[in-house]
């Protein structure tokens, strides 16, 4: 494994003045939306939600 | 029936033997570790390796008797007793852990433990359901144990493949029954999960390790196959340990560390041929690091030679066995290269590469064409594996495609980039050489789980509470749905595991051919040779059996026997006395087998030469009438 001391910044941190930068917040919210959206889509299309409804009698 | 409690005790005994013996061996080899969890993980891997090699020695020398296997376990138990005090030191810190219910990681681990317990319940049921374990992974060890050596069963695919994990199943069958073998596979999955945790903790952070481990444990392939008698989690386990040892060796060079990495690589290759990828990637990583550190070509060659020679020495007995029986160390793969004994339809390395082809064509085929990418885009797409998997072995779950894009935001350190590079390299190998089948490359998903863990850890600890708690809420919802599925999967086996349902009754309703094979075991003479027609699951058959007309075995090709007289001559050559035949061929298998009872040729043969002895709604047992 390479030397850990040699770290680099990625595009998001370079593009923003600080960890509270608006670009970073937007990127994080975009990622969150993607993750939660895919979660919902996956459990819907793969039938988990229907299964849960059936088990819970909803 | 060996009851559930005894299986659990035996599994615990094997774990203690492996951990204690491995700890003793590693202490003798003076190999240093960064943490106690890491040391415990490597101890168990080394101990399981020692047990595998001992059983391999018994199998090659014709000593696979239950007392001999018990003897081996007891010898390693004595060795383990010398290492147990050290092992106790390793697990002592666990006692000081205080649960912190306020921490989200606590609930992650709790969900992971509950998921594992559901899996354990399924593993404790008698082997049933899936085809592969009942056809090869558990069936072959059962035959070895009955014949007392690693016999060659030429009609069974994979009869001469390296089989390290199958040897652990031999131990499971000798000490207990098929359930113990399944628990051993489940255990390798748990050890994988712990390994991912410890590896993540060492190279990234504890949070990344915990997230990676739990996400891996919820991967549907792991959930489905972990409690069954497959060997893929065993392969993943030894590959994980091999790569981990190699990473340790690269970050803190030592000859002992390199030998340990090589030994674990050898154990991984010895699980199945897909394990060869460990040596390819391992040698590349080792070489890349030696060159990067400017140590020179001589050091590079010395290290590579030591790594590869030690690794392949461990697999040599398997290759020698295959060479002895079939004239081909990797039989039936690459049969054209080695002129091995003929095999019906040898499996290929990839959908396009044919090892039976001439060498020049094979090497020319290593580089895929653009057309190849276009043709197989869907088959190799993680998106398709997530949302439209063609079968459970491609069901990778949602976390990979959902979380990996977060690396654009959070990937910062070089070692994270290295892990990503490793995963990309392994993915390319999987899609090119391992049939685009995620089940054959679970180590890829162990690596991806760590990367997902990295993203999940960042999101979960985001300074913006809205982000952190929304993400945690979403993950918690997915875990609940995953646990619901895991619970439903184990529901049918609860009665048999708790003793409320008899084993026979459970198997009669869960294994299609169980009743027919019980008839075979109870009524046919010990010298009977049974031909399977339209089925391969021989685990519950006590008589000698052949995969008759399975296209892989090629034992009988009906087009080569145009009349019933020709066919019965072939039956006589094969010394077949009885036939077990499926009654109605499922549509998916009609390309492989005839639909016997609606096929005029098969019906003519049946009327003249087969006398029914037993039938149920699924299978028929015939006696072959030669006169």
C-alpha cells in the first residue's frame, strides 16, 4: 500500500472555500437524494415493499 | 438425527480448534499484527488452513475414516490448547466492550447480528433446495467419506477441481451431518464480515469497517447463499485474508508476512479455480509496490517467485491428483492443451474464451472486442445486477450502485484510491473470465462494501444533521426490509431446526428426489449402479450413481445410440443396474434433456428395457432388464 501521508484533495473540497461551502452542501444533498431515491426505487421494483405490506396486512 | 445443539457445539469446537491452533502456529512463525481483532482473524484462517491440509493428506492416502478425522481434530485441539491462552488474550478486550445504544453503529451491528442469526437458523436445517450443493459441493465430500479417499467421479462436473472448502465439509459430515457443513459455510461468511470490519478499521477507520462489514452481510448473494452448502463465501474468506496479508506485507515489509500472504493465496486458489485470480491480482499488487519503492528487478523477481512458488505448492496436490486421474491438472478445463480424458461439455473460462481452442486463439481472445462489450453490456452491468438480476447469484442489492457515486465526493486518501483500483481490476477480471457471475467474485463485493462503507460513514457523520439523519433513516428502513426478507427465508426451516418437525418429513417436502432416493437406499442392492436421468442432485443417494445424460458429463449422447438396442448396449458398458428419472421435465431443462415420457424413442426404450420399481409424483425408479 502506498504512503498514507501523501493525501490529496478531491474536486469537491478544491471547489469550495470550506467544509460548509454551498457547493459541497449541494453535492451532499444531491448524493443524499440519489441514495434515498435509489433505495426507494430498489425496494419498490424488487418487491420488498409489496412483501412488507403483505406481511403487515396493509 | 444429530440435533441442533450438538451441531452448534461442534461448530464452536471447530472454531476454537482453528483459532487456537492458528494462533499457536502464527506465534511460532513470529508474525506481528497491528491489532487483536486482526490477529484473531488471521489465527482462524491459519487454523482452518492447517485443518484443510491435514484432511487433504488423509484424503490422498486413503485414510478418510471418521476416527481418523476425529483424530486430526483432536491433535489440532491439543495444539490449540497451547495457543488458547494467547487466543484468550485476543478476545479478552471483547469483554470490556460496553454497548452504546446511543451510537448508530451499535444498531448497525445489532442488525448485522440479527441477520446473521437468521442465516444460522437456515444453515442448521438439513441440506435442501439449491442444486449445486446437492449435486457437487456437499455430494462429493459425502462420496469421499463413503469411499475413504478423494475418489474420482468422472461424471460429476468439478470432480477434480481444487476443493479446500469441501474438505472442511468432509470434516463437517464426519463429525456431524450436512447441517454442520452448511454451518461451516455460514461461518466463513461471518468470518468474512469480521475480516472486512477489521481490515476497514486498520486501513480506514472503525466506522468505515463497521459500515463495510454490515453492508456486505446484507448483500443478497451473501444472504441467499451463505447458509447453504456452497463454497463461494469460503473462497471470499481466504481471498480476503490473502489480500489483507499482502497489504500488510506491502505496508510493513517482512519475509514472514510475504510467506503468510502466499500461503493464504494458495489456500484461496485451492478452494476452486476462480481463486486463481488471487494469484494474478496479488502478484500484480506485489510487483507494482516493489517497483514503486524502486527496489529493483532482482528484488521484484525474488519476491514474486517466493509468493507464487509458495502459493502454488499448496495447490500442487490438487493439480497432481487431477493429472493422475485425468491427465490434465485442471480437468476438464483446457482439455485440448493437456490431452486429458474426454469430458462431455467442459466449462469455459468465459462466455467467449474457450480453453479448448488452440493456444494462439486463446491468447488472442484475452482482449475483448468492442462488439463483446456491446453484446454483454447488460450481463456485466452492476445496474442490471441491482435491478434486473438474472437469478439469485447476480443479486447484488442496492448499496453498491447507490453509494459508490459518493466516492466522487469523499475519496481523498491514496489508499482509498488503491482500493478503488483493486475493485476495478477485479471487476474486469470477473466480467472477462469469471462468467460475469458476482457469486464467483464475492471478494469484489467485500472490497466494494468497504468503499460503500467509506461513503456511508461520511454521510452518517455529516456535520449537517439533515443529511446525517435522513441517510440514517433511509438505511434503517432498508435494513428492516432486508431483515424481513431474511426472516421470511428462514421461516420454513424453523420447525425442523427446533425439532418440531421430523427431518424425514421436512426433506420429503423440501427435496424433490428425496423419497425416490430413500427407496433406492432401502431397496436396491449395495452393488447397484444408478443412472440419473434428468437430475444431478445425488447428495441423498447411498448407492453408486452416474450423471447419465447430463450434457456436461457426455456419458450418454442419445444421437450416438439410434436404436433401443444400441442404448441398452451403452447401459451395459456402464454397468448400470437402475435408473432414477424425472417424471416431467421442466421447460427450462428441455434444451438439456429429453422429455422422457413424451419422447417416442425413450418410450420405446422404456417399454423394452426398464421395469418400474417405485414412482411418486416427481420421480420414477426403474430396474434395467437386460435379458
